[in-house]
C-alpha cells in the first residue's frame, strides 16, 4: 500500500468505523423501542436518497449545514472551538430581512438588493463570532462558552426585535417580521426544487478549502492552530488572523441565515432558530474540520433530517429520533478518534521502504 | 387589598424569591462541576445531563407517585452520563471539551425522544416549606415558599468546601487536578479519580434537572432548560472553583433570571425577552471581568484544559 493511500485510510477509517458502530447501536435502540431496525434503515435510505424527490429534499436541508459547518471548522483551524453558530445564523437572517425590507423600496435591481441582504447577513453573523475571538485574545474568555452564551443572547434579541420594532402588525398570534416580497426571494436551480443557497454553501466550502490548504494565509493559520506561541515567535499577526477567521466563520453562518429566510421561510419568526447552528457542530467534527469534507457530510446529515419526517409518518417515531441518532454518531465519532494513528501503525508495512 | 399595597415593592420581592427558586439548578450543577473541574476535567455536557435528569425525574415521579424517587433516578441517570463522559475522555487523544459538546447534544436528544409521552400528564411535584406563614400578604407567602432541595443545596456548599479542603478524598481530587503525574507517583490513578468526580458532577446536574421538572416550572417540556447547564459551568470559573462562591453566584444568577418575570408581574412587558437574557449577559460580563489573558486564574486546577 502506498504512503498516500495508507495516510488517507488512517484519516478515513475512524469516521467510517464510527458510522458503522452508530448504525449497530442505533439498531439496538430502535429494537428496544419495538421498531424493526431494517425497516427503519430502509425508510431512512428512502427518505434521504431513495428517490429524486428525497435527494432534492436532502440537498435543500444540506444548504444551511454547509455554512454552519464552516462556522465551526474555520475557527478550528486556529485552535478555537466555536459552538455558537446558531446565534450568527439567527442574526444573519434578521439582518437580511431588515436589509431586504429597507432596500426593497429604493427601486434598486433585485439582484443588487439580494447582494445587500447577503452582505447584511454576513456582517451580522461575522461580528458576533468575531466578538468571541476578540474576547478570547483580549480577555482570555473561553470562546466555546462565550459563543454559546452569545447564541442565547442573539435569540433573545431576535425575539425582542420581532415582537417590537420589526413586528408585522398582521402577525397576531405569533410575532413575525413582514414577509419579503416574492421578487427578493432566492430562486431555484433550473429543473429542480433546490434553491441556489446550496450553491452559495458549496462555493463557500470550496473557497474555505482553498484558503486553508493552498494559501500562505491558511498555512499561517494552521501554524497558529498547532501552536499559537510558535506563530507569535515567527511574527504572525495572531490576533488579526483570529479576528479574520472568526469573522469569516460567523459570516458563513450569517449567510446561512440569509439563505434560510430568503429561500425558505420568507419572514423571521421564532421558527428561524432551526437548530442548523448546532447540527453544524456535528458536521464539522464529522468532516474532521476539513472544509471540503463538509460538503458530503452536510449532504449526509441533510439526508438524515429529510428522512426524519418519513420515520415519523410510517413508524410513528417522534421527531427527536434523529437527534438521538446524531448524538450517538457524535459520541462514537469522538471515541473513534482514539483509534487515529494506532490503525495506521498497525497497517504499516514492517521493515519495508516506504516508497512503493 | 394588601396585594395592591405592595406595588413596586413586588419587584425586589419577586426577584428575591426568584433568586431562591431559579438558583437551585444552578447551585446543584455548579457544585457538581466544581468537583469535576477540581479533578482536572471539564464537562460541558452538563446541559444535556440537566435535561436528561429533568425528563427521567419527571417520568419516575409520574410512574411511582413519589417525586423523591424521581430526584434519585435523575441523579442516577446523571451519574451514568457522567460515567460515559469520563469513559470516553479516558481514551487517548480525546478532548474533554469536544466530548462535552457531543454529550450535550446526545443528552438533550435522548431526553426529547424518551420524554415525548410525558409532555401532557402531570406528575406529583416536590413539596415546599411555607416559610411565609407569619404574613397575610399573598405575595410574601408565595415568595417564601421554599423547596427542600434548595436547603439541601445550601447545606451541600459548605460541606463540599470542607470536604475538598480537609478530607483525604478531597486532597486526592485536588492533587489529581493539579498535577496528574504527581498523583500517579503517589499511587493514585488519575483516570479513576476523574471517573468518580465526573459521576458526582453528573449526579448533581441530574438532581438540578429534576428540580426544573418537579418544582419550578414544575412540568416536563422540551424548552425546559435554556442553557442553565452551560451557565452553571461558566459560573464555576467565576466562582474560582470554590463551593461557597458557587452558592453566592447561583443566587446572583437566579435573581437575574427572575428579573424578566418579576417586571412582567408588575405590568412592565417592554423588553421582556431582553430581560430574560439577563443571566446570559451577566455570565458574559462576569467572564470578561474575571478572566485574564496573561495569567492563569487564581485557584484554577493545573490540569484543566479550559484555563491552559
């Protein structure tokens, strides 16, 4: 086996083992609920990737996950663990609607208004996460905790704004903002029901991948992530890099919020907090913080989301079934990390030159 | 008549009463986490443990009719989740913060799944002690109805402080947390000590969760906890790993959490959501003040990943 193949096997094997272990454990869990695991898995496959209809549903659900996954994976390059993507997502959606409703009346071309909406979403999300980075290096505040606190604060601010200043007088029972006019909604990819947000997400992941692995800036970031002190010693502007990466991360999640509101929901209500920010944590971990790997992982988890409805209809399983599956997967994934390195050592050819 | 006469005094009264009522989960979670963190490990998954404790406590109380059995069950479920955390963390190359995040998601997911049948039925709640019997003002009577778990928590704080400082077990936990190598040289196994410390933390968080579902608000729903577990973990840092400081900090956070409902009760509904965010803002502000980029925090366990 060549060095490269062995290397990638060593990286890929633990997550694959984690998925297999999860499927076995989850089958046991389903059996304990009196549900036939094979039927359930067949339905999950059918609901996720079994038909073109379910593929489209899965891809639509993957779109926000691509962006919230980046919100975790980008700061991770610098050794920061941000888990508050939900806050950036919610504020991004709110800012995008505010921008769209305000700029929509100026007589600008629709595409320009949409760009302004995206920029507003990116800025709103970016500022929140950049603040977590700022607090980290200015005051030593743990970014994991602060980002989660910011998420709760962001949701409270969103609730306050949609109940007060931005409330649509027509929304009687549940406060919501006014709905975006149809001409400002994002379109779909021709021939499908998939909105263009998926393309935004894929472009963002590709751009992040190139930036992290093929630019000097990304290389410097990974040095800092490995050892911040070494980064400072060689004269890297660690603080500014943290800010840039955190802003980009929050911006990605904020763009996710913009996509959610401008392609799916149309207005911001408390429904905007879909949990995509939290699922993004799992996406990033499953992708091993690699922006390129986020793409297939997000599609996989989007598929699981899409299958949840089918499980509920056919087998009468509660909504939270998929949360359990995800939780088990996350736990197994981290346990499998312990295997990292050991497997490759085991697979390595003994007393042979590495060049094959 | 007396009710109207109280007027604006109702706000500090409601905040004070709320401080006692809302602080109890914070108190239990943070006291447990003090022990876990003193042993050199951080368990961010306590939010999930809290929700799981709330669900299982409610379910057991519903089936057995005894809320105290519910509290016990919540504690046991919590300690199992703690053991799971400790077990995964004892594997090589595993980061305790990441495991905490995973268990946060796992615990809440499992609780929502298993808790679906318990959203509607009413389970027997924990009793409270009417300390306001001397007054005939209903608000004062309501404010001074204090749950027994609160007193247990208040008693546990000095007890834990004493035990960590003066007993052999306390010394062992502190040594493992400050320098695992030294502890190993003395013949203690850091992994075993941390396993028990994390189980204890999980037990306390589970009990804290059962308070939510069995006393205040007193029923099971998916929106029961909104980050109390995470706030409590942050609160331990603020309390500098001292159980008595956890008690004061919990009361402070409880008061902040009661601000929104208290203001609403006297007719101020403007900014209701923002006042509800007061505990998160307070946590953040306190962390900004208490932390420092240049030096390790005074009193921080040497092995703790979060302060390194």
